[in-house]
C-alpha cells in the first residue's frame, strides 16, 4: 500500500516551510481546508512541484512567526494520519 502523504521541512531565504506531497493530488483542496484550522499556520498554497520523483503538486504551509516548525510538522503529520485513517474507514 502506498503512503497517503509525505511531509518535509524546507528552508528558504525568507522562511521555513512545510511541504506536503499527497499520494492522491485530487485531495489537495480538501487537505488545504483541513490544515487551515490550525492557528499556527499563516497561509497555505498549492504549488507545482519541480524535481524528479516528486508529485506534480505540493501543499506548502507557511507558519506564523515564532512557531516551532519541528513541533508543528509533528502536529500536522499526526493530524493527516488521523484524517487518512478516518477516510479509509468510511
């Protein structure tokens, strides 16, 4: 079975982001809405991915200033695992 998502912390010149690559890109908008409920997130974009062995799109999460990105990645990962487990049960 394929993993439903993969997330990575990325460093950019302006700020760190969390990139989420979904196994099923048709879920991008649903996952974006799911993540929007976190107060620690500043904004979320769906972007085209450039690179080999990558999904065509990714969800890029920008955090508010001062938020611990490692802790937030863990929270997002847990939330997404819960989301996909619930989705598979239905």
